[in-house]
């Protein structure tokens, strides 16, 4: 069976489009499976190493949809604790000077963007007052990111989210933390339009989590359990990046 040149060109074009669609949807497909690895883009190590200061401009903690953590009764204040904990952990691990939440919330340039792009829909997600969610900050243009970095006087802009899930009871380890988290992360830095450090749905490896910072004043129960899950997921990501950078030296 023979084909005309027009038919061959059409079939070739269709194959190219199908390959593109497959590539675009691969991460989404993998995200629906229970995997030991996450969908990770190749990081721009050179750009990452140049970052000395950063601000978290997108932040979300997603509670379990089937049964929200009812013990967390003051979500905005609790989310602020998590935000500061994450900033402190990033600052310690990467030696970045992190913009405090209390300095970012009222900052004119950021406040204007949060009013423009923040939907503030009612949900079970946790985030501090006046802070964009990870999903909302995606709407910022490269020009707006550049202006925001200049206004905040930082090298990098961070967007981060944690999806909290309940861990099935383990008869063999009754003291295992009841919650776990998957982290999604983006770092915008340098002259790059896209994120220079991106990963999606990376599961926590160190289930027990690092020691929580002093001064957080976390309530026992859900509030502390979520903090442990968040800190564990972030620790997994930072350990992975540290190892990758050490391997390249």
C-alpha cells in the first residue's frame, strides 16, 4: 500500500504531535502512580549556586481531602509557623538569606501581586494570610518576577507546596509518624525565565524527619505531625540536591 507525499507528511506531523503530547503528560501520569521517584527536571546547578538570598513567594500545604486535619483550628497562624519553619530549613541547608514572612506580607510590590493573582477560595489548604499559593504564583510573568526580585533585593524566588497524606497504620512500627508529605518545588533565579530547580511530588524518604526548630510552639497532635511531615519532605529534597552537587565536584 503506497502513500502520497501529502499523506506521508501528514502522518509524520501526527507522529511528532503524539510524541509531544506523550512527553507533556508523562509527569502527570507518573504523578498518579505510587513511585519511589518524582518527576524532576534537570536543575541548572550553576544558577542555583549563585543564589545567596531568596523569598518564598508561593506556599501551600494541602491537607488530606478525604479527612482534613480537624485538629488544626487556626489555619492562618499554623500556616505561618510552617512557612517560617521551611524558610529556616532552607536558610540552614543552603545558606540563603531568607526574607521573613513578616517582611514579605506587607511589602507593597508583593502585596499588589497577591491582590491581583490571589483567588482566596475557601479550601482545606493551609497558607499564611496574604501569601500566594503555589498554583497562583504560576501566573506571574517573567517581567513581574524580575521586578519582584529587585524590589525584595533577593537572588531567587521560591515556590513550594506539600501534599499531606495519612500513613497506613504499621503493626511493625506503632511509633511511625501518622502523616507523610510529597513536596513540589521551584526556584526562579538569574536571567532564566523558567525555574532553575524544579521537582514535582517528591516523596519523603526520612519518615521520622529532622529535628524541628526550637521556638515554633507547635501544638501536639495534627499541628506537630504536619510539621514533621513537611520537614521530612524538605529534608529529602535538600539531601538529594546536596548529593547531586557533590557528585559533580
